C-alpha cells in the first residue's frame, strides 16, 4: 500500500459494524449516471499541479529538500478543522469526495433509481435525515443491547458471539476469507485477533498514550449515559470495559510485530486442534452458526490470543463481558445514531488525535457508504469521472515500469543466478489492475430503504458477511478488488502477485495526461514502481511467483538481502519529526524498501521513455530535477501533533515529510541533478547509500 493516510479516521474505530435487517430487494439493473457534474474543485485545482514558483532558494535543495520543494506550500496551508492531516493525498481525496457527493445527491433525488444507483440513493437519503435519527435516539441499537443484557453464563456468551459473527459482527475476533498461504488459489477461513477499539496494542500500555486511554474511557462513559445508564455507574462500567480490552491487548500483537512477520497471521489448524486450544468455544459449532460446512482446516492466527479469550469465558464475570460488549456495540453504532452519539464520537477524535471539528454531515454519510457499499458508489464514480483513455495511458506506464524493474533485477550484483531466476519468474507473473474491476460484484439481494439509515447498515453488513462466508473453500476470484475505484490509494497483493491502482489516484498530482514525463514518472510512475517493489520487500519476498508462502532464496542471498534492508532500517531510525519523536525504521521497513525501489525504477523508466529526446528544461528545471520534485510534492503534508505521534507507533509508513526526501538521498542521480556535494544533508556517501533493488 502506498498511502500513509487513509481518508477515514484511522486507529480508532470509524466503520460502523452492525447486524442483519430486511428491506425491499435491490434490482440488478444499473441506470445511466448523469455526466454533468460540476466537480466543485476550483479551490483545489491550484493545489493539485506542480508549481515551480513555490520552490525555495536553490541552495536549499541539498540541505533540506522537503523544505525546498514544499516549504512555501506548507507555510501557506493550514490543516482544515475536520482533517487530521493535509497534503496532496488529502486534496485528491477531497476531489473524489466532491464527485461522490454529487453522485449520491443525484441518486437520492431519482425516485426511479434501480440497482446500485438505488442502493447509493437509499444510503444517502437515510443518512442525511438527521432529524429522524435524533428522534430515534438509542432505539435502533436497543435490541442488541437487550440481547447483551440477557447473557447469564459462558455458554450464553459464546452463543452470542457466534450469532453476532454470523450477522457480520467482529467482536472480539475477525473473520476473513483469504487465499491459503500454501495454495493461494483457494480461500480458507482466517480467524484473527480483534476487539480493540484503539487498534494498536501499544496504545493500551505506552505511558505517553495515557491521554488516549483517558479520552476513550470518557467516550464509553458518555455512550453508556446516552444509552440510559446513570452517570456514576456509566463511568464504572466504562473502566471495566477498558480493563477487558486491555487484557485482550496483552495477548495481541503490535502493528510492528505483524508488519515485520506476515507468517503470524497464518496458523493452519484442524477443527480438533482448534477445539483443544479453546475448549469453551468449539469451532465446529461456530462454523455451523455461520451457515457453512466446518472446514477441514483453517487459520487460527495468534493462538495465544484465542487461548486468552477462551480463558476469559470462564474466569471473567458476566457483568464484565456485558460491559465490554455494550461498549463495542455502542462505539461502532455511534456515528449512525442521534447527534449526541455523533458528538461523543468526534469528541474522542478531537482529544485523542487533534481533530478540531467534526466533518460535515454529508461527509459522515459518505464515509458510511464507502465503509459498507463502496463498490456500488464505485460503479457510479467510474462512469462519471474516469475516462477510458486514462486506463490506456496507465497501461503504457505500467509496461514501461515493468521493463525498467526487470532490468534492475537483472543487474542486482548481490543476487545469485538461482535466486534471480525465481525473482524473474515472479516478475513475469505480475498482474496489473487499473481503474476498476473488469466485472462488478452482484449486489442484487441487498435490501435497503430511504427511511432507515441504521437498517441499511444492518442489511449491508449481513449481505457482505454472507458474501465473505460463501468464499470459504471456493477458488479465489482473480477479479476481486480490495479497494474501491474512488479510493485514493494503491496496493500490492502478494498472494495474487497483483498491483492495483484505483481510478481516483489516476489524477493530478500523481497522473496528468497533459504533464511532461518527469512529473508523471515522479508521481504515478514511482507509485507503480512502489507497488511492484512490494513484491520484493522484506515480507512480499516471502511469497513465490504463484502467490504461495515459500522460501525461494538461497541462504547467501537471504543474508545479503537482510544486510541491505538493515542498512535502510538504520537510515530511517535516524530521522526525527519532533521533540523525542523518531521514525521507527523497523516498523516502516517494507514501505521504505518499496519507496526506494519504486523511485529508482521510475527514474530508469523515465529515461528509457525519453531516450533521444532533448531535455525540455521546463521552468528552468531539468527533467531529472522535475522528476525528484514531483516525488517530493506528492508527499507534502501537515499532521496534527497528536496524529503524528500516534502514526509513529501504528502506521507502517514513514511520515510524509520523510518520504519526500529520504529515498532520493540514496540515489546518485539526485545528487547529480542538484549538484549536491559531500557534507550536504542530501548527499549520502556512496558507501552508505541503501541499494536493494
């Protein structure tokens, strides 16, 4: 994945996770999408294109490249009150949202809408009806709270967890159908740790994160009060729920542990082995409750977590379970309820991550659409905002990057011929996906209404859960996408060996059909190279050409690779982004490898594509200078102080301002382009430049 900053609020739960409902069925018929969209981006357009007048003094290029490229922009642009960060990614996200808003409004205004257009219209109309939501208060979630209140013992709790999971709940573990690590062509069930609202394990224990924990307990207290619990009891129950989560956190893995050892998520077991691990939670009964045959084997990731959870079924009072389950239910439902719940939700983000104001209601509704029915919105988005020629031009760029990467792999001096052959086998099977799926998912059967926002969420969650459950034991569909077309991001999937570029990222400043080669290769070209290089980062390199988890390295090559990656760890460990705030080179290693390899590959591809062409010297800048500046401006960004601190522990990407210059400092071409010399901050001694791919 390329982006460090998802558009939805990270770390703390934003996605509303609810349970089943029924409505009038959606028809499988797509109505044409109106093309006349006033994209509402006049204020954003100037910020989405490279502007040489915004550069700092020339001598700054070698001393502080981020300030040279982005300093003036950063000084002139404050973080909007409803954002945690503000930069190129966020600006492009705003553009995507402006298009989606208009599409949703048009769908909601169309009383004759059918198919996916009607689904979007139903979600929008019901989500924007805050008056009705305020009148209902906690009533939409009361049936779930009543079920929790009726729990009496370990058996009833286990039964509740199974029933909730069947409706799409994820408390307190997650279910995913993914390719088998040993046979990536077939889906198996992955049961993984979950149940932590703060997401990152260390947030429950780090001394400097106490303010986040305090904000979270106060949030739960307010939710309990809104649900009818008297204030003193609400505070007590909130503390008990937090203690429950903290115990789960102790048995969980941190983001760094999971990022640096992908094998932790793969622990294949038989039903008998799983039942022996959790005797109070039999898995044959669990799968029966999900309505699917019990698999012969599935992955029970992080066994210690499941052992802890099993122990808690018998050694933890029922009241503590009830408080935890009430907290999870209300916390996930809050954004879909009345204004009091919404205010409490965003107060948490204000205190924990520095958000200054809640997003406008339309954006809150759009977040929910993209959490539950993103692909129906994606169908409308592509028809309105993604021209076919963009896909064709991207295919050309991807081809050029593939060729450049092949040449780099062939030139790697530290790799033996045996391992190089396997690396080239993997290169040969790269599959690019550009813009949107070749075949859209069938959403017929999803029942929605324009009067019931919460009910729509219930229905979508149950519908999506059924779709996931039905994959278990079935062949992997190569047409599946893990991101929607309107998402400003990209990703690499090691099990399918595919690189995926949603439509929304294929716009300035990343990709501009009217821009010169330097800007496009420094933007989307480096993004393409980044995703390809993920196939050869410290975790992607553990998957073979067919997508299976295997060791295709000779011992000597594995050692040489590790030595070079550790050099990159040491480089990033040196960077500071604030007092006492340093980058974690180990946590961010995979993304740093991809940044370095992607930038180097894009540079080679640019020169191959422009071979024989005179340097245009645009705005007095050479092609090479504009290439590196394009990369830097893609990563211009400001963070709230609270969000930056949280990101350093929980985000496997380095901060954007570090990404803007760190990989460039390892390339001799950068030093040559800006005439950097020994002693300059951006001049790394050749003996200490990280060089992997």
